[in-house]
C-alpha cells in the first residue's frame, strides 16, 4: 500500500494549525521583518488555560511543523515549568504561554511596532 503524501506547507501555517488543533487562545502572528532590532522574522504567540494545555499545544506545534513543513525546532525552553514554552525555529519563534504569564510579559506590547495578525479559529 503506498504511503500517503502530505503536502508541505509554510512553517508559519503549520505552527498555527498545530496551535488550533489543541484549542490555543488568541493566536497572534507577529511579522518582525521590517524591524531593525528583531532576531527572527516572526513571533507566533498564543496562550492556554492550564499547564497541561500549554504542553499539549507545544507538542502539537512540534508535530505539525515536523510533519507538514519538514521543520524541527532548533531549541526548546520552558517545558519543565509549562508556564511559557518557547520553540525556536531560527526565523520563527513560537511562544506558548499560560494565560497569566502572557498578560504579565506582554510580548505584543513589547513588540508593538510589528505587524500583528490575530488568527480566528
């Protein structure tokens, strides 16, 4: 039986799909390419209501990016505390927050010069 072929998609779209799969809240795609001080092209930010959901979203993002875009994160931080998990794909940095931590750190406010697109599920 032949293997199913999965169409390769853009890394940003794979990440967003992984977030949507686990019901991530308030997904923001931040385009940093026009900012002189940015270290990445995009930040993709979302939040969850529990530490279990934070882990589930991060795992889903990792799986979707690997399967759909053939990309693996270069570095992952925060898995042990599950309040803010960062997945670094060089050009795209993913932030999965627990809701209170997202409010506290205010990534969108810190990078308010970026073009921000919110994803409606």
